[in-house]
C-alpha cells in the first residue's frame, strides 16, 4: 500500500446495531468491556450505542453510563446513534463527540422504522444536525435504503442525492450510504458514489448489509471508487429488524481480512477479532455469520498475508 | 448488455462436485432427473458426474447410465470429470463429448487429493489430454489451488502459468483455474488472469470456492478482466473434502442473481433454481449456504430486476 493511502477505516457497529435486537441483554458494564475489547482489536471508530427510549430498546439503555466507563483515547472515535432532540441532548450531555443520524429514502421503510414520513424524518434530521453543530458535536448523516428498498424496490439515485445535498447544506460532517435492505450491487455502487462525490467533498462511509452475500463485492467496488470508510459488525451480528430476510452487517473480521489479504491496511488485529467473535458466540449461544472464526484463521491469515 | 457480450456461462457442478461427498445417495435415475431439472433452470453446461472408481466414490457410480438417461440437446453441454485412462475410456465409450481434468499445483494437496506428486499428476494429465484428442473428446484442463493452498500457503503464479502452458501445448481446449482452498482475492484474480490471457487464447473458466465469503467479489473481479465462464453449484453444495474448512462452491442461484442484478445475462431462471435448491434441502435434510432461497427471492428478483 502506498504511503498516501491511509487504508480502510472500519466503524465497528457491534455495540449498537449488533446488540440492539439481541434477546440476551448485555449490562452497561458488559457493553463497556466489549467496547474496550474492540479497541484492543485495533478498531479506531466504534459506534458504542444509541440514545433512544430504553422502554422501546432496553438493550440500549444507559448509553451515557457505557460512555462514562470507556477510557478516552486520542486515536479512537466513539460515536452513537441519535434519533431525536432528547437523544441529541443526552449525547451532548455525556460528552460524546460524534453522532450518527439516519433517514430512510423509502416511504414505507421510514414509516415502519421511524414511524413518520420521509419528509418528516428529513425535517427532524436537519434540525438535529443544526443542534449538533451548535453543541460542537460532529455529525454523520446517512441515507437508509440508498441502494434499493425491500418494500419499494428500486430507489431513484436523484432522491438519495437530494437528501445528501440537504445534509451537506445543513452542515453534516460526514455522509453515510446505507444498503439497509442489502440490495446493492457493484454497478450501483460504482455509479452512485461518484455522483455523491461530484456533489460534496464530505467524507463518505458505506454501511453494507450482506443479504445475498454481495457485501464484500460491494465493499470492493466502493474501494475502487475511493471509499475508505465502512461500517461492519464483528461476527456479522445485527441488521434491520424491520426488513425481513435482510441478514446482517458485514462481518468486521471478514471485511478486514478481505482488505488485508490484498495488502490494504485496516488496523484490525484479525486473531483478536476472531477470539472476540468466538466469545460472543458462546455468550449468544449460536453461530454467527462471519466466516473467519470458522475457517482455521490462524493458518490462513498467519501463513498467507498479503501474498 | 451489449449484443457483443454473450453474458455469463455457468457450468453447473451440483451433479458432480455437489453430490460426490453427500451421505444421502442419489440413484442413477435421481441423478439424471436432477440434471434434467437443472437444464429446465436454463443451465447450458452441466458437469454430470465423474468417471472414478465406484468403490472409492459410490455417489459417482454409473455415470455412463446417468448420461444415457439424459436427453441430448444441441444447446446443452454435458461434461464429466476424469482422473485416469480407465475413466477417459469410460467417458468416450458412453459418448460424452466433454471432459475435465484437474491437477493441483500444490505438492501436499496433490498427494492428499490424487495420491501422487504434482509431476506425476501432470504427466498423467498430459497423457489423458492426448488420449481425449485422439478420441475426439473436448478437454478442459484445470489447475487446482491456483490462488493459494490451504496446506502450503501462497502459490507462485509462475508455477500455475507453466502448467497452463503445458496443458495448452498438449491440445487442451479450455483452461480452468480453481480456487480449491478458497483463498483467492480480487487483486490476485486481476493479476493472474491477464497473465494467463497473455499466454494462451483458450477459453478460461474459473472454479471459485467461498471459504471467506469472497467468492462473489472474485467472480466480479474475473468478469472485469474478461472471464465469462464460471463453475457453480446450486445451493453452494460441494467443496474439496481434503481441505478442512474450505466451504463449498459458489451457489449458482446467488452468482446468477449477482450478475442478473447488474443486467448481465446468465440464462438461469432464478425462481426455478431456488425451487430446486429448496427441494434439495428437503432431500438432504439441511439448509445449504446459498442465500437466494432464504431471502424471499420473489419480491427481490421479481421486483427489482436489473435496476
């Protein structure tokens, strides 16, 4: 890899997207320990939780306390998902410096996921971006179902671009395109991303789901057109509960091994990530979709490197 | 897709690679019915079985009889795997017009899989190619572990190219690069394939395994550098039994949907392939790795097409 290329930055989604729908509850202390373990695996950006109603999402209760237990490190960014003003105030109140805000481009998905229309969600998100800016909080603004919707099918790229334009205009610091339904293909990725790039110079992150097993191919296509930031979740835990069959996030360890095998640095300690996934599988009592933990990673990753 | 591009040709490996290690035995009649069903799904090339010792591989006994039960069609190519002179004579004797011959580039894998050294296997393969040519049989000659070996790690591309040169020199009609251990990555694919192309103009097929979930990304990389022929197996059934953890073939239905979703024709009827996989799962009593059968394919494939 050239010196000019900083490699891939993976934003670990396990503590939020991964845990939010699990039956097994993780205590505040366990969540903090998990995040510390992720830092130990070399992850430099971690979505530590969300500031949502604990009555609706008990798994995400007490995200302030989780944050309070974390060791602050100069090179590690902790972020959290925020849905509304109350959440934003909680986030800012506990001192977290980065938040993510997502709006679905699909009317049906917006109503099922957020309980309101796209216009209403968009209006709320723009207010939140303004609020965050006022509080000195860095905001990532994302479009859900940017590559197609389980309920509505194809999504017009123009609608995605329009939303991004409004996010950027309001002062968002980073854009995220989420393939919430897992419907993206490389041709779409290579078409939409340059279109986004021609609109804004904001950093662009991709949140890919692996519904059809195209996630890695999409990540590679995005990398070809310059994307260096990817969301992923150890073991592939997580995914949108409002979209049936939308199997989970890209497994962090597989995505990292994919890039590392081509000599592209991710900073992830693969052995450490595999141990974490195996521990997580023991706790959850089931096998997760990630491959690396089940393929004798030591001889593969140790023996072959970037050859 | 342009008129000049015939789209993708998938060689269905289910009746051979898929069934050869299954505990559930398929009768000759069932194997023939399965192949007819695959033809009904639009598959134009099918590896119907192997001509090997039935005492060693009972699942592949009576491949002559399977072939005899098949309806011959001008647009469908039936092929079979051949390991030795006896197999070649059986193949030619029953009138099958296409055979595949594989040699592993890895010494350790060759000894475990074929029971002899690479040199010995290579010498045998060259003899078989000559034999096939004399009998008017079309030969695909392939290199196993062309992208790395589970046992030996990295494989020098020069060794692969040298084998291909010898295959071509002996009169092979088609080359196959097999990622037997599932260790390929797109960077390797995009480097090795042009090197092969610069050596020979023979058609080139790729046999990818999905050990780390990189199979689709590798197929896409190969497509970028001009490969249009891919081996796959419905449901993802199969894989090399001598390589632990080398999970199966690329699922035909997922690979077809991947290309079709980008408007690249494969000729595969996705709905038909999904029904076949579901039937196969019932018969085998387990879920197969292929995704499309488990993701509500109708709304996805029906509603979104190549959008």
